[in-house]
C-alpha cells in the first residue's frame, strides 16, 4: 500500500523512455503563440495581465540593475506555476515533486546571484559573512555559521518546494483512498471525507501558486543582496 502511494511521484515512461521532458514542455502549449496582433482574444488578455502582475510583484524589491533579470524570473515563475497546477490534474505527473528537478532550478540561479555579487561588489558580498562589531573570539565561528547559511540556501529552496508539493499530493491520495474505501460500508462518513477532499484540493491549488511565488521571490531577494 505504501508503494502505491509513492508511485505517483515516479516519472512515467513509455517503452522505457521517461516522459518527464514532455510533462515539462507541455505548459508551453498554454502560452499564447506569436502573432502580429498584441491581443488576440480574452485568454491572451488574461495571460498578459497575469504576467504583468507577476513581473511587478517580483521587480518591486529590486533596483534598476536587477530589472535585467525580469525575463528570467518572470519566465521561471510562469513555468513553476503552470507545472504545479497541471500536476493537480488526474493522471498527470508533477516534475517539481522530484528533488533533483527543484535543485536543478535552485542551484544555478542561486549561484548566478552569488557570482553577480562577487563580480560587481566583492567587498560588500564578503562583508555579509561577518557582521560589524563582532568580538574577536567569535569571528571564526560566525564566519563558519554565515558561510553554512549561505551555502544551504539553494538546498532550502529546492527542499521547500518539493516537500510542500509532495505532502499535499500524499494527503490527497490518502483522503481519496479513504473516501473510496468507506463508500460501500459508511456512505455518510465517505461523504464527509469527500468534502474534506474538496477543501484540501482547493488548498493545494493555493499552495501550488504560493510555492511558485515564494521560490522566485526568494531568488529575487538573494539577487537584491548582491546588486
């Protein structure tokens, strides 16, 4: 039984070929195609409004130098948002429930923000490792602690995204299994668990959106520290 619960997190395959790449590229089909017109229909208008809102929210804490990252951060936000939401549909696969996928997104972007700071303002970036006015005896320990906290950032980004989505999918799987198991014997209790399942599904939609936003927002805050 435990294996069946976790089978939903294994990458689907067809004839031995993993289909994770197809599931990652499918969200691109939901984006508007190139056209001579700025706005083609109401769906395009809604998508442009959402992208504009996301860009404003992400670029607010950044100065003008950080606006060069607008395309990368906005594209990442839309990508994570669509993948997380599509993963809630039946018979689908969520790549971000794989820790390797989340770390593959978090580590290069975190490293890019760190290298940007070391290139543009090396003294300020290195000064973050040692707070001003630190006693001499505590300097080695604080440098070690701050370095560890700096290096653990990409791991925290990836684990946070994967853990929240995995927990939500497991809860949905458990409650849906309980609903079907109780239906023949206790229909009223099964109805109650079904209502809980509906509320949990709504909560998971919110979690999928919030986790995508938090992932990119933290990256933008890391970027702000280094520019």
